[in-house]
C-alpha cells in the first residue's frame, strides 16, 4: 500500500466525503437530523484544519495499491500532549466502496504504522463509533485495544 500525498483537488473531494461521512455517523449516533449533523461535522473539520490541506501537523494521503490504483483516503495528525509521548492519530481512513473487504484497510494500517515508526512516533490512536463493528474488528485484530471510552445516555 502506497501513501500518495493528496493534491489540492484530491483534498477538496476528500473533505466533502469526510464531512458527509462524519455527519452521517453523528446523525446516527446522536439521533440528529441531517442539517445539524452536517453543521457539527463541518465545524469540527474546520476547527481542526484551519489551513485546510496545509494545516501544520496534519497529512493527507490517497491510498494506492502498488500498481497505482487509488483505493481510499487517509488523514493523519500528530497529537502532542506533554508529558505524554507524541501520538499519531488517524482522523479518517476510508477504503472506497468498490475496494472494501479485500484486506486493503489492513494494508493501510500497516503502512500507517511504518510511517509513524519512521518519524519516531510509537503510539497510534483513532476513534471509532461503537456501532461500526467491521471497523472495530479490523482495529482489534490489528493489535489495537480500547485505551479510552466515552459512554452516553439519552435523557
């Protein structure tokens, strides 16, 4: 799996997909209608990426097979919270629908780990919505374990 830096055009398409996907997750998880979910997702995205593609500490990649076929996208960020060690955070990892269930997400995780190790980063984290069983299974079988948990209840 190759991590190919996104172009500005790639980033625009990615940003639209990423916000839309996050909005769907928010709507489903919190029982919101589309408009407030999109507003929340957009605000989170814009708060994190004040300079868009050029935001310091964030990297955006197209995921490509060794043959050069684009199969997904990836957004990484380094989180520094002293005295804790620097952590590589996967903000978004998506395999395009036509390429899912072929082991490509696992290959992408291996490439992400190598990317982090090359830069001296020895901790990897991400968030996953609790109802995303396929993603949770992938992460667990890739050696990840719950290190924090947020729980909620509608009142």
